[in-house]
C-alpha cells in the first residue's frame, strides 16, 4: 500500500534542448514525481498509458518502489505524447505538439489499496481529474499538494482555482502564478493563493529556485548552480514529488520542516536537470541528495 | 575628499511601467549609485551634465553627502536623456530612446581631490570612460567594482572584457553575463569572469536577487519580496553603489563580510524599486536598511 498517491501523466516525450535531444523518451508528471518521491516514501501512481508502453519502464518504476497498480493500460491505445523545445533560456519550454491519446476521456479510478493513503500529490494533469482523484479518497488525506500548468489555467481557470481551494500546498511556477491571478507581482499572486485556503503557496522559479509563502512567513530557496544542465523537463514535477515524499517520511508539517522539505525537493529537482528524460533522476541516491543539501546551507549563510 | 569615487551617467529619464510614468526625472547610473553609497560612505561623482541640469538636484545630492565637485557642467549642452518602458516582467527594460547629448565626446577628468580614493565604482557608462577614470587614479585603489550594460557588450565587447580584467568585483545582470560569454549557463559565465582576473563575479537577477561566485564559493542572495514595485530603474546601480559603500565603511574584504555587503546592497536596491526615479531612494534611512537586513536572515533560514 503506497504512502503517497501520485496522480499525473505518463508520457513519451520528444525533447530538444541546446545540449541535445531525445525522442519517445519516458516522461510525464506522474513518472517524474513518483521517482523523486520514491527517494523518501513509497508512491503509488494513478495514471493511464497505452499498450505501446514498454514493460521495461514499468519494471524500472517498480524497482524504485513505485506501486504501479493504479496505472491503467488501455489496450490498443497510444500513450500520451509531448514534444517540446527549450532555447537558451531553459526556464520555459515551448510546446511544439501534444497528442493526448489515451489521456482523452481518461477517468481515473483510484485502486482500493490507495484510497486510505495519508498523502496525495495532484501532479500536472487536467484539474477535473485532480479533483476526481481527491474525491475518491476514503478520508481527506493528511496532506494534499497540487501542481498545475499554464495550459490548464488558460483552458480551465475555474477548475484550477477549485483545486487550489482544496489543497494544503499549491505549487506553480512564476508565469502560472502571474497568469492565474493576473498580476505581475509574485507576492500578490501568492497572497491570492493563500486567500484560497492553501496553507502554503510555493512559487517555482526554475534555475532561480523557489519562494514559499505562508500567511506570515516567506522562505527563499535558491536554485542549485548547475554547471551542466541538459534538460529541465520534469524538474518541477520532481520538486513536487520529493517535497511530498519528504513530508510523508518525516510527518512533521512545522514551518521549519517545510523549509527542509523544500530544500530537499530543490536538490532532487536539480539532479533531474542534469540528464535527459529520467536518466539522471533514476540514478540519484539519498547520499547524493544529502551532499547537495549541505551545500545549500553554505550558499545562503551570511 | 570622497572615500568612494563613482563614475557613471547622470540623466533625465522618461520611464513608463505598468504602475505609472515619469518624464524628465532624475536618473543615471552615477546618480543612483552615489545616493545608495551615501548611506554607508562619502561618494564623489565623476560625470557630466548639461546647463539644463537643475541646481536642486545638485543640492539634493550634496545634502546626502555626495561630493559633486567632479561633475562637469557643459555650458549650452543638454543632459543625457534615456527613455524606457517596462512590461509586466519588470526584470528587463525596453529602451525606447537614448539621447547621448553631453555624454558624446565626454572625457572625464578626475579632480585631484578624488585621485587618492581607496574605492572606485565604475558605474554603467562607456567602458573606455571607465578605463580612463581608473587610469587617472594616483595609485590602484584598494577595491575597484565595475558594472556594465548590454549596450556596451554589443558595441564594445573587447573593452568590457578589459574592464572586467582590471577590477576586483565585476557586476552584471544575467542576460549580460550570458551575452558577454555566449553561454546560457550563469555558472559558466561567472567562471569566465573569474578567469579574467576578477576576484568576485556578481550576477544580478533583478527580483530574483543575485548570485556571487568566487573561485571556491557560491553565495545566493534572494530578492526582497516587494509587494509594491513601482519602477526598478536604477536598482542595479543602487546595488553596486551600496555594495562598495558598505565595503568602504567596513574595510573588510573577507568572504563573510562580502556576503553581508551583498545583502545590504540588495536591501538598498529593493527600496529604490518602491518609487519612481530617486523618490524612495533619497528617503531611505539606515534603520530601514537594517530592518530589511534582518528580514533577509529569516527568509533563508532552514
């Protein structure tokens, strides 16, 4: 039985960055988030793939302790496909093509063994699916964290706001926060998130790190100064997955431990950007995370 | 006799931001930098204005302890004029118009009383003028800090590199660093700056704060989370002026004190963005800076 239920996409990605490219590589928000989470706590994925999804990916996930029992395999269907490109500014991907495939009409069914989980990560997927998964839980989980994406803010703003209203921690990147609340000011956007009932608003800023706002505090976490970024795809998902994983492991929701969770999540996200697809992520060990965590202390001391 | 010599522009600025606009307002890199510096140490400006430059601006600068004896007033000339606009992303100004006016053909003459100063700030101006001022100092100052601007990197890249080669601390913003060294990676750009003989490379990131690199350390300073940014013009110059001012006051170039100087500089720069032109900057008191400085400690603790 998983400790953390992760809903999101599973995908084949074609990604081009200034440093290389991959085609048909394993991707998707649930994939990245659950692998990142697995460093700290046992995740279970709720998602859908087509019958073209290779068993080796499932086996890799299981080898990391990911429960794949909630992944629907749609016979004859094709796995969701995303094609994107990054320019020299690696903070923002340009989507070149999206083929929803099996995601179209997907109605997630949360397996019975998952419904009592204390931790729920609503990864980047249609906000109606996020709400659908939340409603299937037997009881309100102890902690619900939600991520979103600019596409859903444009297409289903009201539903995105409904999600933010239901969760404990809302994650979004700075463009999304500005877009959702129609303000250039990140602090103002964060205050709007908190006014919507989230306890914590975390604004992700790519290589610039992130800022976490509560009603009466502010935490600035720098980005890790990577010398060799290859592909930032999925780093935001990794951040969310590692964050909830750390909180599930420690079960301490104090402000101090939240900050530690955020720094751990930043470390995991930074490793992910050092490789294409999940190449680097799947090789990260806890000792790597711990080493980077202590480097962070040195970066901010004054 | 000033402790810190500041070379840079003095200007009339027309600025439009999403929050308002001003026309013919006091601006220029030397103006902002010297006002910011004056919170910590006595600055002396080397610059040029036209006979249209009002005495009230000179009087305001002197009232803050700025030595105006090195400002050439070119009779019949018009003061440098800059017109710029900011969109919702306040991190980057769009230059709409630049009238060099008296800056054209300007040959700075460093007054004799300034030539023995221990601290020199080469604010944003033609890099040949920056080098000209440095060469007029009686002895190599104890600390030379240089700023630059994308315009000079495009127009006189070799001279910008010569400046970086001569100074102790090189400041530039992230776009400039990427442009100067033709890499998207800030860490790599910083390493190039250090390879050019600067002891410290400080990459300014606007609202995201800044990163300081030395050969074996990395300091991430977050931006202050402003609720009401009105106009970021000059905040980078304020950062530089306050940085050298703090170092001139404390005369301690240790890594630890450098970090404190950077946080103080970030505080002063953040105040500047709360008003148009120098409206907020000229009202900042040391107790305001100290209050914000202690807030920064809380922002980064984990």
